[in-house]
């Protein structure tokens, strides 16, 4: 895979922060990653990107 294609695949991976309201003015947040195709998932795993979330 070319460097340009790799960069394109990686740049399409998004982190999404879900914020849920709770009682007593406290909020719970959850960090998730957007849906990825097989190539993106392999790159995500290869570069251990989960450690950056």
C-alpha cells in the first residue's frame, strides 16, 4: 500500500466522545472510534492506536 493511501486510511479514523448527562451535575464520557474497514482496523492494531485514546 502506498504512503498516500495509508495516510488517507488513517486520517479517516475518527475518535468520537460521547457525553452522557447524569444526576448531580456529573457527566460520564465515553471515547470510541468510528467504524473502520478491514484495512483501517489492521492499521489501527498495527500502530497500537488504542493506547492514544
